[in-house]
C-alpha cells in the first residue's frame, strides 16, 4: 500500500485491534457502503476516540430530529464549504446528492447555498449555520429568533447548531490530519435524475485505479 | 420557458439580434459543446458587451501562453472557490475534470487546492492567484519573485495574474446577476478514469429533465 | 428556579431521566467539583447526546496523551479566546488557573497567549491551534512540520488538533444555545500563588447570591 | 529610459507592432489626453490582449448606460479604494475630479465614499459595488432589490455590477504587474472649483521632471 | 530587578526625572492603588508624553460625562477584548469588577459582552464601540442614530467614541511595547458579592511572589 | 453658516470659551496655516479635551524623535488608509505632500504605501504600523526585531507605535463624529515639483466657494 492510499497524512499510530462494537460498525459500513469511510479509518488507532466519534456522528446525522436527514447533510456541506474542507465536501457532498436524489443539489451546497433558491425554512437554517461558523462570537437572541420565525422549535435550533458545530470540529480534524476521502464518493449519484431509480443508493464500486496511474496521466496532460 | 431556465435572474433586456461574429461563436459552441454557455446567453442582450467578453475570455483561456490550458482552468477554479461562485465552479470545474481527464482533480480544485499535493510549480501558481484574489493590496515584489523561483517567466506571471483577475471579474458578474450554469456541466466527465477513453471529450447531452420535476422530487425527499 | 439559573437560554426540552452511566457521571461531578457543569446540564435533555459528549470530552482532556492536562486546557482556552466564548473561557479559564496553580497564567490564556512568554513548544502548540481555528482551510504540511520541529510526534499533533477542533465545536454550541457557566468557576483559584497549598483544588463553594440581587446591585452602581 | 518610467515592473515582453485599430486608439489618447495611459502601454506587448481590454473598458465607461459617466467613474474609484489600487485610484480619481468638476469629490471617492453625503441613489449604487467587491459570495436577491428600490432598472444593475467587476479585475492586474500611473494624472483638475471654467478638461501637460530628481529631493527631505 | 518586572519589553530609555505634576500623580496612584500602573511607568521615560497620556486618560475616564464611570470601563474592556490586549483586559477588567462590585460582570466584559444580557442602552453603547473598533470605515449616520434612539445625546456619543477610540490607541501601545500589567490587578475584587462590603475598593496588596518562583512552579506542573 | 460648514456632524455642544493656552494655539494655527484645523474645532466644546489632544498630537508629530517629521506623517497616512479615514487622509495627505515637497508621494501614501518603492527602513516602518493597525493582537517580539534589524532603536519603535496608535484613535474619532476636513487641505501642494520653490509651504488660501454652489454644479454634471 502506497502513502497515497493512507486515510490521512498524519501518522498517529498503527490501527488498534478494534473492540467488538467498533468492529461491528466497520462491518456495517462495508456492507452498506462497500467501504469504511477514511475518517473512521483515521480514528482507528484508538478504540475510545473511534467510539466517541461514531456515537456522536451517528446520533447527530441519523438520530431523531425535527430536521430531515437531507437537511442535516445540507448543513454539513454548507459549513464545510465555508471551511473549504476537501474531505467533508467530498463525502457529505455525495450524501446530499444521494439523499436529494439530485446531483445538482449537492453541487449547489458545495459551491454556495445562496445560489440554490431554497425555501425560506432551509435558507434560514443555513444562514444560521454559516453565521455560527464564521462569527460564533456574534450570535445573539435575534439569530435564534429568526429561526423560530422560520418555523423551527428550540429543539430544532439545538440540532441545527449541533450539526454545524460538529462539522466545524471535523473540518478542522480533516485539515490538521490531511484526511483523504475515499475515492468512491466522487462517483456517487452523478447520474441524471431522469434516469435514476426512485430510490437511489450507492452501489458498491470496484476498486478505482491506483493514484499512481492517475498522476501519470495528469502530468501528461498538464505538461 | 419558465423562469428557472433563464440564464440569469437579472432581466437586462431581450436577446439582441446577434452580429455575424457573435452568431458564429454561438454556432461553434453548439457544435462543440452541444449548448451555448449561459454566461454568453447572459451577455447576449448587447453585441458589444458580448464581443468584448468573448474576445477576452478566449484569448486568456485558449491563446498562446506558457501555462497549459489545464493550468489556466485550475486558476479559474481556485479563484472561484475563494469567491464561492456557483456558476464558475460548475462550468470550470467541468473543464478541469475534462482537461485533466480526472474527475477527482476537478473536485480538489473546487474544494481546496491545498489538499491536492500539487507539484511546486502549480502550488506556487495557485498560491499567487489566491493571494491576488484575497489581498490584492498586499501583493509585493516578493510574491512575483516566488513565481520566478518556481520557474515562471514574467510573461507567465502576467498570464497567471490575467486569468486570476478575469475570474475575479466574472465571479462577481455571476453573483450580481445570479447566473445559472447550464445543467450539462454537472454531468461532464464524471466517469472513472479507468473506463475513460484516452482523449476524453464532452459529448452532446440530450435535454435534462425540467427543473420543475427536480424541485418536486427534492421537496418530497427533504420533508 | 428563575430563568437566569437555567444552564442555557435555549429550551431544548426537559431533563431526561438519566441512564445509569450518565447518572454516575453527574454524581462524580458533584463529588469532585461540588456541582454539575452547566454544559452537561444543557445536554441532559437526551441521554445519547450527553453520553457522546462526555465520552469525547473525557477522552480528550483526561485520556492518555503526550500533552499534559494543563497544555490541553491551554489549547481549550486559546481557542475559546479567538471565538470569544464566555462559557468556555469561564470554565476552562478556571481549569488552567487550577492546573497551573497560577491565576495569572489563566488570565494570560484568556486574554492573549502571545503575551505569555511561553516556551517554544507551547508557543508552537498554540500557534497551530489558533491557525486551525481561524484558517482551517490554510493548514498545510508546513504547519505540521513546525510542530514536529518543536518536538511533537504525529500522535501529539493529532491530540493538539483534536482538542482545538473539539472547542471549535463546543464554543459554537455554547454560543448557539447561550450557555451560562456555573458561577463557581469565577471564584476558582483566584488566590495568590504564595498562599496556595502545593496541590490546589477546587473547594466546594456554598451557593452564591441570587443573580437578582446581583443585578439590582449592578444597576444601582451603573446608574 | 530608466526603469522608473516603465509602465509596470513586470517584463511581459517588448511592445508589439500595433495593429491599425490599436494604433488609432493610442493616437486618440495622445490627442485627447496628451499621453497614452500606462495600463494600455502595459497591455501593448500583445495586440489581442490590448484590443480586448480596450473594447471592454470603452464599452463599460463610455457606452450607453442608465448610469452617468461620472457615476461609472465613482464606482471605479470606490472599488479601487477597497482594493487599495494605486494605479486606478490615481487615474480614475483624476477622472472623477474632472467629470465632477470638483477636486474634493474625487478625494472623497478615493478615501471613503461613506463620508460624501451622497444622494440615496448613488449611496445605494456604491454600497452594492463595495459589497460585491468585498463579499461577492454573499450577494442575494435582497441586494438587487435594494437597487431597484433606489430607482435602478435591472439593466442599470448589470451596469453597476459590470463596472465594479471590471475594476476588481484591473485592480488585480495593476497589483500583480505593479503598474505605475502616468504622472500627469496627479495634476489633473486640482484647481478650486471657483476658478475653473464651466467645462473643465485635461490640458496636455508638459513632461514632468524625471523621477530621479524627485527621488533625490525626497531623500534629502526625508532624512 | 529582573527583566520580568519591567513594565514593558521595549527599552525606550531610563525613567525621566519626573516633573512636579507627574510626580504628584504617581504619588496619588501609590496612595490610592498601592502602586503605579505599569502603563504610566512605561511612559515615564519622557515627561511630555506621560503628561499628555495622563491628561487624556483622566479626562476620559473620570471627567464629567453622561456615561457612568462603570460604563466607560465597560467600553474600555469590550474594545480591549476585540483587540485581545492583555494589559488593558487585566487592568480595566479589574476596574469593571470593582466599579460594578461584581467579579462576574468583569469576566463577561472580558469574554464577550453579548453574553451579558445588558439593558438596551448598554447593549447599544457596546455595539457601537465594537463596530467602531472593528470597522471604523463603515460607521454611518445610521449608527449614530441607533445610539440616539437608545437614549444617548450627541455629547454622550462623543464620549462613547472617545473612550472606544482611546483604547484602540492604548491597546496598540501595549501590544507594540509588550506592556505587562501590575500583578495586583489579577487579584482585585475576586470575592463573592455576598461577602463584599457595600463599597468595594482595592486594598493595597503586599508584594506578590517573584515571577521566577511562579515560573518554576508552572514548569513543574506543566511537565 | 450652513450645516455643511460645521467641523463635524455630531452636535457635541457649543464652542467653549477657550482658555488662554488653547486660544494661543488657535491663533498660531491661523497664523501658520491660515485656518484652524477642523479636528481642533471639533474638540473645542471642552477645554480639557482640546488641551489633551493638542498636547499629545504636538508631541508626537513635532517633538524630538529618531523619525523625521515626514516619516511620522507617512505613518499617519498609511494607518488612515487602512481605516479609510477621509478627514485624516485629507489633512495628513496634505502634510506628506508638503513635507516631501512631492504631491505624488502624498498620493502613494494615501493609496497604498506598498506601491511606493520605499527604502527598506521606511518599508519596515510602515509594515509594522499597518500590522499594528490591522492585527494588534498578533504583534510579537519578531515584529519588533524586524524593526531593529532595519536600523531602528527601541525608542524609535516606541515612536512608530505611538504615531500609529494615535491615528488609530483619531481615525475613529473622525469616523464617529463625521468630521469634515478643512477644504484648504485639498489644494495644498498640488503643483509640479519642478515649479515648486525649494522650501514649499502652505500659503494662506482665500475662502473657497460655498458648498452649496459646489453641490449645485455637481448635481448638474452627475445627472
């Protein structure tokens, strides 16, 4: 395995022998996605760190909430766009494409949610998430009030904040450790909506070509 | 034609009767790309403005230069990433994917070129382009010197600056007019490199589904 | 109980009936600190969210690491200073004062670590944490290299990043929910070092006066 | 000719043999202004680049528009003030002084248009131009709506944006190439309004002293 | 006397022989506070500079004004919080604690005044002071109008601005010269409000331990 | 007298009966400059405030220093350029033109000192002043060391900082009070260097036209 295939640039230590729960989670990833997300592989040098990360991420993105799962992914991507986080834009951009069943919607969140003509509820939601990302020190009661006016409960506001705050954490972990997204994400739900089935899902993808080959080709063209 | 299919939100006036040279350029676009880029449609209310834009863009991106065409597209995308320009990230992101023959390279430029492990020449080129974008008032001889040290001639520096400066203009036109990228760009060169032909090119794409249908579907899921 | 005594302004729901592990953790807090930190009370509306937060925070701040516990608290405070987070500056400012056994060291971290004449190792550590906080998109290999040069291992770098990233999350939760620090923190380790015992610890503090009285007094003076 | 008299620091190549149209334009400059603006001299190493620049600049600043020529110059200067562009502040500052027939109005635009007590129309126009300059990613329909409310048509909005965007381009070219303004601009329309003729114009100015002499004198005084 | 006890890092020259008025002021400080503030000791290399500083500071903070002395200290601290000025946050943080008779109020101003639930008058006052600190170029009539609406006269607005502007000066002097606050400030008014007398005042404090000892202890713990 | 001729927009109160020293200073201004600078007129509602301002300004700009008077004016203008202060750029821009005997040097400082090809000493001086203006919290020993390396003593560093800090104060006073510069400044030392006498000075200027007339003329042109 070459350096390029490591989940991150940082050498935090060899993979730990996974505890049963972490091992089961990795197995579930392989079954559902066809691979273990590199962010989890990055945390796998330590069972306790991996467990805490999984618990928090799973609760936030998949637990009960007044926000749809798509909305939570939209927050993840809008925050990651501000922070220019390659890992999260790749993986959660794919998640937005998949949950929306719309490749273009994913691109809009990656580029600039303000170009997306969102309904007022989602516009207010992302305005808050981005303000919280850029100027956490300037959040005031008026900002919370704007969300309530857009139809969110206080519990919803907690969830918007919690997802936005979590990606402000993971964006920084990805940047500090130079995490590299699994290449499969780039190719997830890129088809036209018209030809997509009604329930789009990520198909297991056979191993993509080695980066070495890619680099060779790129150099040739960039010349 | 619905509002969503207009090339921009701004109503700058009806399309002008195109002069022969502009008409010929539009014909060439349709032949080569299968469509007229919406940025040109946006300028088409006035022949003089359209001509000046085409002349400048074509010279910068396709004219003689010490920079490869891929490198010029990389600058376009890195600048547009700083400015979060949906139109340019969509259209020039596609161009990077196409010229590099590598979808992942395009995503890297859209997200954050610093994650791309670029060779020193291209890293220096994009560092300069981004500094010029973010802090034009702080450019000094030392910045030019860094480019010379990375192997660029003064004429190359002009070209790096000219492309970066041009997209600082078009990013702002797209934002002010709310230009919407042609939907075809989203689907350009999304295949695995391994299955791509040696000379990738954009195939004419049959009309994508109406946005109305897309919006309906998205609302259903976002609930 | 008046509004002012609530752990946060947001009404995310009534406290959940705590699961055994969470209940035990709260008991430990009361025993060791004399109170349950309001950030935990804020999360207590949901057992899963509370558990994930406790697991992550405890591992980061108290688990095995090449960083001392004081150093981790210094990162927490330096990050919170950039983000102007009242909750975290109050609670972790107290922790720095306590772990350093030096009230002035805590104030320096709250105000500006650059004024603290830190040894090169800790200066490099906080420079990285603050850069990661302010410009996560600009972190490059050179930044990691600076830490290695200052004597940190890659695993240490992970820990510096993980603590800095975590407080970029909690600062935003505290801002979004308007969390209010337990008043006891303000009074923790404020004595002169000379009169302090060799192993300073937080003494349980009898209930401070109601805020109502405080507000009355303040108004009188501010007139 | 000394280095100081070159139109820019960058050595992009020797002047091209000018095509007829470019040659005619230079002749017109010499006739009307008494000199060829250095920005044109800078582009003169390449006929195509020079032509595209002239076409675009002329159409924007002198073509049909709902904006007066003075208003377009005011936008040019307000944008250049944000970007601290010495070349454009010098040349277009002179243009504002000349078109307004008021030296003080030019200074206000160079320093800070907010100090100028402008009529609401022009205040809204420059607020938009400056927002587009500083935060192109944050432009929203509400910003366009504010211009419409101030009396501008959508076509006017295009023109405001186009001028602001163009100077975001040229400011960056001037910074990257270190362009030096023709010295004549500094001395254009500096007289009291009272003693100015009703139709102020730039008189051809005899060659100013060499920079060498200026530098000598300055050094002497700065000691 | 070791380097650490110098009032600042910069060596601007030996203390001047103080003129009578300056000498009297120093005597008054020693009588009232128990020490001469280090900012004055820093200016003491030159009688004229010291005098001008004292005259301006005394007039602003203690002279006639529609603002209470506490409010003026609150402005000083809110401005210094934006500028992260260790010296001023230490000394004027102590002043807020003392004048408010409330340690927690001082901490709130140091950390983030937006967390303080201030009455609208004081909220408007600090919003203006902070806007003036962060974006002096963007102050407009609307900002002054907001203060008038909150009940301030034009003369009050002058005073708010004058205090905010003054600390924008002193914050920068303290940063440039690396001024170190007198250690006594850290220990001023740290008691619970309940046990404080009705008229809190700074008691003369016996010399704190040498920094050398503190540093030794800190190193031991930080290990 | 119309509103436009008031020294500032704020109505801080009627002019005080000036004390003898302040009166003498105003007389000296009238004699030397031909007018009282509006910043002094603005402070004239209160003798104590006026005196403190004059003492500090005079000492900084005219007192003994290792910096030439021109250099101090250059700092004033470079700082005011960052803060976009119309009052100070007008009045101290004039002072630079006058002391340098070079109108172009004044414009360079107003626009962007980085375009001025300054000798290393003055470049370092202004780099420090601007860093202190933009990021006072980030000043470190290395910044002071850069000045020492450029030949400045610690006392010189104090003076650079003191002038930069002072204009960070006055820029904010001018912004908050909307001070308007005396119109004479606009017309000071605008002549070619070649035709200027060896010892340039500001000649008393006869009253400029009323603003009313100017506004009328401008409206006519701007239409």
